[in-house]
C-alpha cells in the first residue's frame, strides 16, 4: 500500500481511538471528568483500538501510536524513513479526534473544556490520584514498554497475527485499568496531544512527559525485541508490518 494511503489510515484510526476513548471520560462524566467509571473508559479505549486494527488490517501497517512506530523502527521492522510521516499523521489524527469530541461535548449546556479537560494526562495535582511526576513517568515508561513489546510479539508470526487485533486491544484495556487512576491513561503521545491542545495551560505544560516516557518505553521495547525475538521474527514489507 502506498505511503499516502497508510498515513490516511493512521490518521483516521488515531482520531477514532482518541474520540472514542476520551469521550468515555468527557461525555459520561457527572460532573465532567469526575464521575466516569475506570472499567468503562479502559474498555472504550481497548475496544476502539481493536475495531481500528480490524478495520485497517495488516495492509495499513496499523500502529495508531507514535511509541509503537518508534518501537517497530528500532526493532528493524519498519522503515526509518516513514517514521516522521507516521508520527505526524497520528498526531494530526488525534487532534482531529479531540476536536470532534469538543464539538459534540459543547452541545451540553454549561460544558467547559477547562473543567472537563477531555481526559488530558497529568501528574502531581493534575493526576487523578495526585501521583508525583516520578511515579507517573515510571508507570508511563513501563506500560509503554509492555504494550509495544506485546505489539511486536503478536505480529511476529502468521499464527499470532490472526488474533493480534483482539489481543492488542485487550492489552491496552488492561494497561488503562492500571494507568487511568495515575495519569488518566497515556502510553500514546498522540492520544495525549489531542486533548491537551484543547485543554491548554497545565495540560500543555505537562505534555512533555507523555511524549518522553512512551517514546523511551517504545524504543526500549524495540531494542529488547531485537535481542529476544530474532528466532520468531518475520521481517515484513512495509505494507504488512504491525497488525
């Protein structure tokens, strides 16, 4: 598949992921951003990713996450030259998904982005349970490493790829069950960027962590895969990489 079509799929899939997952926080909250159910939000993100992966199939090299793209590039299973365009497409898609969410949420009387924050990620006083910067960074690093390594392993053989979309969605849901009380659930720099641009102020000030930790985690997962996954690894063409 040509790069342009793959970028369109990356953008659309990431937009869907951000809209569906963050909507479970912003639209179901009563009052906004305080009354959502953690299990429901985690399920929304996991199901949204599963749907996006099934819709994209392997032909799209579906990542929907800059940390995943970095992990594949470091592992040697994704062209480095396509990394920048993928990250740009994912980030633009996330912004569009967040913009759609703001438009929908604005239909509720009294809605305020500043109050609901659209599920923006944060630490210290902006962490749902007021976790400190160091704790949030460590968790984001760890869950990103696990998620990207699992992504690489599930797409490494023909047999595993048959169930990869469902398994990867379930993995994200499990990660968010852990991460939502700590940081509102990140492990995806694009997902973090979309809501932060609309929430502004503190969300933008703290956004650096939700790029740095997942990208470090993704790169570490790619390096680990190179070390432990050589025997089972399939080196696919760009059109068959990922899920």
